[in-house]
C-alpha cells in the first residue's frame, strides 16, 4: 500500500537562499518587527542594491559602505569560495561595477590580514571588465588601505590589464583627470604582454608621459590614425562629414562620441551623428536618443539605431538594468524610439514568469522609497519597484497592483498595454504616496483569497509584523530594493521568501519554489 505517493500528501517546503531568523528579533528603521538575516543574505541584498557612495533614506553613504566592507570581510573568512563566486557574478551578470571592485579589494584585505594565501589574484581579475577599472581598484585600495599594494592585487590587476588595455580603450579611458592613469597602472603592476601590438602599446603608454611627440610604432595603427586625425586644421574638420568614408575614418582612429565634440570644437550635427553611430556601443546609443532627435538625424539613421536597441542579443550583451530603458524613454519620448525601447525592456525582463492563479502585487511608495539609486537622481527606488511589479502583474493570469505607504491606491491594469506606457501612467498619476510604510495594513486591506503576495519594498515597515499579516497558506514573496539589515518578514523556508536586486534574475526562483524545488544563489 502506498504511503507517500498519495494525492494530497503535503509536499516538503522548498527553501530559498536569502534566510532570516524564524521570529522577529529587532525593529526595522521604520519601527516595525524586524527579522535578522544571516550574513550571506545581508551581504547579497545590500550588494545587489548598492551603488557605493550613495546615501539612502535611513543610512548615510559612509554607514552603508562600511557595513558592506565588513560583510564582505566576514563572508571572505567564513566561506571564501562562495564570496569569490559572488563577486565575479556581481560584476558580470549583475553588472554592478563599483560594489564588485570594492568587494574584491576587501576580500584581499581580509585574507591578507588573516595570513591566508591564494585566491585573491583571480578574484581581483574577475571583477575587472572595463579598461578604466584597474585604475579604479588601485585608487580605492590606496585611499582605504594605504600605498603599499600587495602582490595579489598587483598580479590580479596585471591579468586584467592584459585583457582590457587596447589602443581603443587607451584613447577612451586614459585621462589626466584620473589619479591612476594607464601609465601608473602599468608602472605598478608590470603586466607581461604576450602580443606584439600590446608590447608596443605598453611601451608607448609608459614613455609618452615624458615624450609627448614620440614616434609611434608601426604596430599601433589606431593611435597613428588618431594622431593623424587630431592634426587636421580645425577649420577643415567638418569637411570629413561630407565624404562617404567618414564613419570608417572615425572607427579607425578610435574616436568616441565624447571626444568628437572637442575635436570639432562645436556641436554634433545630424551628419556627424550619422558617421559616429555605426561605431557607438549599445549604452552610448541609449544615452543619446534625445541628442539624435535634437540634431535632426534622419528617419533612416534613427531606424538603424532602433533596430540595434530592440535586438535581443544586443540587449543581453549590454547587461543594461531594466530601469535604464525607462530612463531613456523618459529622456527622449519621441514616437520613433518608443517601440524599440518597449522591445528592449521586454527582453531585459525576460525572466519575469507568467504565474497562474491570483497574485496581489504591492508596490511601496513611502517616503523612504523616494531615495535615488543613480547619481543623477532621475531613477528612484519606487521606479524600480514599479518596473518589476507592473511587469510581473502584466504577465500573471490574474493580478491586482496596489501602491501603498500609510494609505493605499489600486493601480488599474489595462490588458495589452505596453509596459512603458503603463509606467508612464503610473508616474503621471497619483501613485507616489509618501509618508510611513504600513505594509501590514495594505495586506489586510487588499488580500482577498489571492494565491500569493509579492511586495516590492525596502522592507522598513513602520507598524506591526508583516510576517504575521499574510496567512500561512499564502505565499509571500518580498522583493528587496534597498538592502537594509533587517527584513520585514521571515525568509528562506516554507512559503516565505525574499529576493533582491535591480535585475530580473531572481524572478526565476518563483516558479521553482512553487514547484517545490529549492532555489539557489544566482551564481550557483
């Protein structure tokens, strides 16, 4: 007689990686019941929402950065293999560069102070993915840990330099505005070039600081083309854009759109953009849509840009945060960009699942969610909450979206509406509420037989115990967007789970958990 494989038998509860104590043990910054996370969970949630050096509503930049460094050090000593994988993923798939650079430096410092050998060199190398980052890491190390740069840091940076330093990256990223220029990095780390052109480049970079007009080696064709272009008389430079070969000339000379205005000593016209666009990267295109419109680029040129923006392969390769497409849409609301940006944000949110049953989506728009997470202040934490919350709701079989703080306002969904249009309707409507965070009251008011509750929030509830407000039979998923120390509900087992970050990757966990399968860290 069967004992276990019986219809209706209770399935073992799935577990998720972000874990807390089972009962509240403290208070959130808002005053509600707070659940203590384990060290790895606290580190993960902080890192994936931390742009380093940025103030949040409840923490100063210094407090936040200190807590992050301490958590990296603790994780390094407790489980260095996990921390190494995490930092590589943080810079790679999560595309969070500053947090990864700081993390690699603190990983090295923790092992060095503990007298432990190994691991630091590959960790340092793994977080270097752009040619300005070796200098960034050195600047952080010397500012925080002193001028004595240990061998693992030097060797890890040297490994990164060999991958990243090219003629084009030198032209783009080397600048006297930086405290560590390419020559300084080479002089400190001594990478061994293994290609003829790179050997010539390293020698040139080191020597040109003292001999500005040194003869260029034949192997450095890009630098030679750039020097030739820079020698053009200013009054003749716009003649370039009357020729059919302008785009190729700019490409061969390693010119960037940032340097082009200085070379021309004047504005970038439609003809200039037409020549520049073929060699521009994805992020550069995304940032310049308004500039293209203001210069009056033709519809034909705009279509080539729109095609690239909407290409799923290029979206994936660019690793842009979904909110960047929202920011671009707001900055350049021209109709000719709208559809390509809608396609792009859809591709960037490819992991958002289509959930069966009824889903309640609560979007926190209290005052603490009004803090920005970008330096220009154009993107706020509640923007991110709205992006993820509405994207999820539009794919659910049946969903209700509610903006909440100390009060609530339901957001009507329009089936078939594009995500960007819905987000614009959210922004221009009265959905930012401000005030305190009464999450418990929002749950009590709107939970009516739903199969699950998804709350997008910084978790700093002002009242009550959110963990107790949702019935035990109902799944509670919290999407954390700030990474504060204490959470508003238990997480890790049963049907209580917390995710975090500014990408869509954690959405993959929900179907796994609802199928009774354990969910792992995204880098495992």
